[in-house]
């Protein structure tokens, strides 16, 4: 891919973002990709993509899933292909599409130039790559600080999650999908576009980011120790086989709660209930192995 130019967006707050920037530059130079702008002002990622759209051939995002989320709107608006450098804590989208977690190998994937069209989820007009969740995961996102992520990595999720579980309570949610309305009491509801979330948990055993479907599940457990029993199946994506879990696939879904609750999109609290979910099929191009 010699002679191509890239807008490089590296999130310095991601787990490996700041310290990896010199290595990223070296490897991009090695494969012949010219960087026209490297930014550390990552909150304006989509704005930067729109501003430089005519000057570059691609966008390369270095960070975790929240970093990708910050670039999603700009990618949708411009149609530029996305190169992913997994420099975050969980890197679940990279795992979903098979991108290597080693920086040099991820850059080699970009250099080869093969792309695939992937779906994006949509929540109240906000795009997401992996999963949207309400309840326990949203509470976890509020409690897990950047400092904890950098210091403990995936272990940080477990430490904070254990503390939250001890005081978690069920909430009531109303679902509207596929011509039916359901009311449930749940610890967490999740709506997935990709396969992985939360550092390797699996939305559904057969989920992909290219199947044109959203995968829903609800953890309807009344005691934290029952959730511990489910953990192995949550990692495999087979939790839908348990009586404590409601699971289905759909293209459109509405969720209402008695009072507004935050909605976690790719690890970031971006919108709140009531929330309307949809799927944007084959929305963006991503460099893949």
C-alpha cells in the first residue's frame, strides 16, 4: 500500500495509546503509509475525519472500543476505510473481526489493503461497534476509571465488577420488538452488533459484525451468586440456553424503563432510555486479515 495517506487518531488515554505512538509511526513508515496528521485531541475524532476527508485515503484509529466509537460518525459521513490499532484495554471489536492485537501485525493488516464491510448498531441515532447495555454494565462503565484501566487492564473490570455485584438490584424494562411487547425484571440487558464485549465476553456464540442482526440478551438473575454460575457461558456466548437468560435476534428494538437509565455504547455512556435500536448494515469498510 505504498503511497497511501492516513489520518492517524491515537487516543492517549487508552491503555497503550500514548506509549505506542513512536512505534506506530515507525511501522507505518516501514509499510509506506504516510501520516498526514497525528492527533492527541481525540474527543474531536469524528470532526477531524470530516475535516481531512479529502486529504487522506484512510483513517487509522489507535485505542480501545471507546476510541473507535468516537470515530464512528465521521467514518459514516465520509465513507473512508478504517484501520484498527488495538491499543485499549479490551479491544473487543478487533477480536470480533480477527485483527491481531500486536501493533506491528495490525499495521501489516492495514498495509495488505483487504477490506470488509461491517455493520454498526444504532441507539437513538448514535452508532456503536460492539454492544449497548443497560444496567450492570452501564454501572460498571461509570465506576471504572481511566486510571484503573491503565493500571489493572482487564483485571480492573473484575475488581470493580465484584464490588458492584454485591449491591446490584434488578430493574424493570419494557421491550418492543417484532410485533410484541414484553416486560421483564433484569440485572442487565445487552444489544450486540459484534461478537465480543467487556474484555472477551460473547454476545452470542454465532454473532458476527456482518450478519445484519442485533443480538439481545437479558440477565434475569435475582442473586449475584447465580450470575457467577453463568460466567462460563457468558464467555462462550451460550448463556441463552439458561432459564435465567432471555435471548433473541432482531433488527429493531425499543426499550423503556420507569425512569431514564444510562445506555453504555462500546464502554461509553452516550445516551439513555427510552432507547430505539436499529442496525446499519454494511455501514463502514474495515481493513481485515
